[in-house]
């Protein structure tokens, strides 16, 4: 049983009846899962997680999908412009923390290495 809709780069909360792999092929895309939690429901043990989708399993695609699960491209541009204009540092710090998490999760948890030195 899988309760999900496939939208590239969009974060979704999903409940599955199996302990899901963190990275898997799903049709022509790849699903990246995080925040996997075991829960009990009326139907028994289930796993709840967030999912995002990427077109490939290279480092950049996965990091981008994880970043865009929280920030749209427009939001990224606004944050960067506000930072350059020195108008908003709190937003910038939160964005940078999310980027760092996405890179670490991709590299350390999923084992997808950044090939750029």
C-alpha cells in the first residue's frame, strides 16, 4: 500500500506498509525519502516519511530536489537577493542550514558522492 502522488521536487508526506528504502527508482524518476518514522495505525505497523522526486541519482539532482522540497526557485532567488542587499539574515541562515542538511543527507545518508572536487 502506497499513498503518494509523484511531483518532482515537491515534498510529500507518505504512509507506507513497508519499511521503505531511502533512495529508489519510481517509474522514470527516483524517490528520495527522509524523516522515516515507524507508526502504529488501525491497520497495524506503517512507515511515515517525506518524499521528493528527482530525474536522476546524481548528487546535484538529489540535493536540488531536497532543497526545492522547502524552497521554490523564486523563494531561493528572493533569499539570495535579500542577502546581497543585506536586508534579511535570518531567512538566509535558515536557507543555508537547509542547503547544508540536503548536501549532508545526500552524501552521508544516501551515499551519493559529490563528484566535483
